[in-house]
C-alpha cells in the first residue's frame, strides 16, 4: 500500500512540475507583448488550468487519461511476473519523467512533459518484462503526434494570421494592437484550458493503470482508493479526489512560473506582436482541442511552438529564428528515447529496493 501512495504522490508531484515547466506555453506571448505582467499571467493561466477540471468532469471527459492508462499492458506484466512488478515499473517511469523535466527546465529547453512521461513508462516496462509489455499501438499514435501536432499548429497559425491580416487590412496598427491586446486574454484562457485538460489527465491515467492492475490481481484497496461512480462513468477507475488533486497541482505549478522557458518561447523563436500572439494562442488551442477529440496526449510545448513559427513565417521565413527552432525540435526527438533509457535505469534501481 505504501507503494501505491508513492505512485500517487509522484504523479501529483509530476503534475506540479508539469505546471511550472509548461507555464510558458500559455503565457509566453502575453508576457512578451506586455499584455500582462509575469505574475498576472501565471495567475490567469493557473485559474483556467484549474477550471479545466470542471470542464472535464461535466462536459468533455478524461479521454487522454484513458489513452495513457493503456500504455502499459498490465495483463502481460501480471502474466510474466506478479502484481508487485507493476510498482517499480510505474515508479521508475515517473522518476525518469520528473528527472528529465527538471533537467530541461533547468536548461531552459521547452521539451514535452507528456512525451517524457510516456518515454519513462515505456523504458521502465521494457526493462521489466520485455517489448511485449508495452501497448505499441497506443504509443505509436502518441509518437505520430510528435510530428502531426506542431505541423497542425504551424498551419493553423499561418492560416489564422493570414486571415486576420486580411480582415483588418484597413485598420490602423495602433487600433489593432489595442484590440488584440485584449483578445489575447481570451486566447490565453482558451489555451490554458487546453493545457489543463490535456496535461493533468495524463497522471490520472498512470494512477488508474496502477489501481486497475491491483484490482485485477484481487488486491484489497482501502475505501479512499475506491473508484467513484462519476469517474468510472468516464472510463477512469479512480477516486474523484485523485483527479481534483492532479488539476490543482498543475495549477499551483503554473503559478510557480517557469521563466527560463518563457524567455525561449516568448522571445527567441520570433518577435511577437499582440495580433501575432492572439493568432498563435488561438491556433494552439484549436490544435489541442482536435487532439482532445482523438484522446491523444500531445505536447502543448510542441503545439504552441509550431503555432508561433507558423505566425512568424507569414511576415517572411527569415523572421523565424530557425537555429533556435532546430535546437528545440532536436530536443523533442530526443525526449522519448532519452527518457526511456532513464526509465529503464530507474526501474533497475527501484526494483532492488522493492
């Protein structure tokens, strides 16, 4: 039981880290265009991260959690060993995800917390039970969206920017700036809702995976870990307080900042104006909404980066600092394999003590 509690604590801790690591995704443009101060921006984003819980509970559901829950095939793990094997797999994957997220935050690299988590779990599961312990069809969809999500963001940002420029072609620049500085608040809120919906539910999926494995093995769980009727109706067999805690943790994490990555996202890719910030955020929010429909855990980092590049490319391709962008893309591709290796190593260490 201690290990189940450890998994829950690690998941909530990872959500907190995810919040301050990915805070830049929804507020970098409003900070760089000086629509809000950094403190105002993180409070604004954190509020909508938290509101996303009620949106998921009463309207949209927890689809991404269902997908993450299916990353590791618990039946294979149980067949090859025992239910106790699931504990070091989960813990090893989470420790790997936390370690890589903290490293990339320290270096100011806007990498994907989502893919870090998936990579850590995959590496840990493979090290424990072999390649067949991973649901590769699920992982394949997630990997595919490493390419698809930023591409959709790029195209959407480009098209929205072109359309907006055409609609307001006769409007004076200072009026456009005034209007879009206000509209950026709406687009930032929309993007923060998407961030909360997509990122908070990943850790709920990990906890659900662990609890399902224990129930399949006939293990007795205390009443405070029994699934709630409302969460079970969404296909997630966890207590409601677990979901509430995950959304709260990411909101608190967002309020903690993430200034290193904000600097990269808001200034280094391309110079952003209020209208460009609005277009980039709107494109990012639309892309995340599309992925939510398909229950795919995407990287909000990848999405908003692609959107900013798409918006910047409308002026001219040279407006985008492609050197910085290439460094970011390289980090994206390295995230899953590197975190998988770290996950395998962490599993080996954790399994010694469990």
